[in-house]
C-alpha cells in the first residue's frame, strides 16, 4: 500500500504497524483470495524490477 506524501510520519507509522500486524485470516481468504497471506513492509528497492520492466515495455 502506498501512502500519500502529505500524510504525517506518525500517521504513516500507525497505518504501517496496523497493516503489518493485521491477522484477520477471513479477510485474506475472502478478499485477497490467498489464505495465509499477510501485509509486509516493502521499499522502493522491492519494486525496482517492476519499474524497470514497465520502462522497458513503454519504450516501444
């Protein structure tokens, strides 16, 4: 999940902590459709392969 830049750092941390610790198995099974799934913290480095692929596709 991406949080807008203008969100205060304290609010951003609260949201991150909530999502990373969210353990509602029914939600992940019924909504995400992936039993056992969980939210994890990600950095821009985690997205770099997707960013690179998108740039490559859009160069054509």
